[in-house]
C-alpha cells in the first residue's frame, strides 16, 4: 500500500518525525519533489539530525530510501548529508536514486543568490539553494539528468549549452564572472563512481514493489500553501508539495495512494515572504518561537527564525482539502502548555466581509484574522501516551481544531522524540 505524508500549511509542520515513525512499518520511503531548500528534523537514538535531501527512512535498517525523479538532486549536498550520518555511527542506509532525477547545478545556486540580491527588499525569501533556476531549466528542457552523467558527450554538450546561455545573463544582468564549462564537467564526473551503484529506474522499482504488496511512504517537502498552482503565489516553492504530485514525482499510478497523512502544527509558523494572516510579532512571537520544536523555531536549512502565528483554521482546511487528506497528524501541541488562553483563527475579515474560505493572494494580503479563544491546560503534556490521559482542555483544543478543519486527527505529537506520539 502507498501512503503519503505531506504538509498542510507553509512547511516545517513536523513531517520528518511522522515519516521516521511510520517508516518502522514501511519497506520503502520516497522523496518525490523539492530539493535541499527545506529540511526535516529527526531525533532518535543516534541523535538529532536535519535532513534535506535524504528520505526520512534512512535510520531504519530494513527500509529502501528512494530519491525519485521529481526531486531536485544536489549531489554535493547529498553526499555531505550521507557522510554526516555515517560519521555519527548511523549504518549505511539502502539508497536508490532515479536515473531520471535532474541535477541542481552550481550555476543554479549562483543565479538564485544573485537574483535574490538584485531584488533586495522585493525578494521572495529564497533559501538560495538554486531551486527556482533549477526548475526553470527543467521546464525549458535544458536540465541535466542523472543518466547524463554516464555519457561524456551528452554531458559536455549540455553543460556547454547551459554555460553559453547563463554567461550572457551573468555578464549583462548581474555583471558577474562567467562560467567555465570544463570546471563544472570535471566536478560532475567526480561523483560518478560513488553514485553509480545507487542509480536505478525508480518508477520500475516502485511499480514492482506495489505489485509485490510492499508498504511505501511518499514523503513530501514543504506544505500545501507553498504549491505554485494553488498556494500563496508568487511566494511559493517551484515544485508541487501536494500528495497528488507524488504520483507524478515517483512515477506511480495516482489511484495507488490509499492514505494521505497531512501534518499540521498546533500553531502556525512560516519561513520566507508572503501573506501570513495569523502572524504574531515581538515578544509574543519570540516566546512561541523559543518554546517551539526541540531547540526553537528556526529553519532546518537556513537557520532563519521562523515567522510565528496562531493556528489558522481557514488556511489549514484549505491545505488539507488540496492534499486530499484522509487523516491529520497534529504536531507540537505540547508547546502551547504555557498559555492561559489560546487564540485560534476561525475566519478572515477582508474589507469588512467575513469569510472562512482561503482567498487568492491579492485578497489574502488584505485579510485580518478573526479569533476565538480557548482555555489553556497550563501543564506539561510531554510523555503522555493515551489520548484519555490528556488534560480535558487539551482534548477540547484538539477536538475544536478537528471540527473547524473537518478532517480526523489520528496522530498527536506531544514531544520531539520518535516515541512522543499519541495514536487516537
């Protein structure tokens, strides 16, 4: 059976922990989109890890971890991340990389950095990981696939084509140094020997696994509101983080995805620019940020402080709808134990009109939150394993959110570690 684990909001919802937990009963964990521009934080017996490229099943000995063709593969970052695990005594995981996956090139990262610098205050809040230039090249059909690494002539021709094009841009718009195609070629072929044993036809591997009745987890990056077609455009990512794209990014039939676990925070956070209706500021935000997660709410990739806000039922309901949610995993509810009253955004006021529907970006920018307030439980709930053992006010908060969003909350994460979970 195929199960997808995806984000219901702006990303950073805690998907890594849920994937790591559910990987215990899985045969294969698949990254199907995105690149090193976002991270999943996992805490287990080996320590604390921030994964960016590696699937979150790498800590499970019997799991095959697949980087599928929808992923933006930064090979240098991939090997750095893998080596950092091995250096910390994590056993070498089973990893397969699609021969159709495309490679994040050095010039993608360079152009991302230069464009954000050029835009200045009007920048999109990019992580400068090369993602937007990478996907631009992919859809311009000048991207370089993993399979191209093993054909000298094709690889050199593609690098030359790209360097000729990028050098015009670098000279005319950015007034910078030009690219040397030979340096880039030599760097890429240096990865061949180590990469080759991992390369495979991932679509064939996964479709055969489905026929064999294997348990497969599709691991999404970021969240529904960062989808370029349905999200807070243009402040989105450049690939689709929706479960529906999992079928495309992994090369499997869409009807094989039977369960879609959408991870949602018990409050809100976001990294990068764009509308964020329930956002809070100053000391109120600092308190929530510093209590959030294991070591505070800071981006796993950038280290940037996340923007903080209260739970947004409008945004979450929309995100869960887009994902095709079958069940919700509610994360980080333990963080809210310090509050006497907990605000929940249940609607938007847009120019004097109230709505519970998530609007397009121009209207979203004018939206003001409509709050209701629930009583806090004022205690530490970390370590509780049974739903019935939670304080009544914590259960009322969970059930209120469930009613507002309209999807069942099955998992409740009440601590940073793998075992800090309540099954409901």
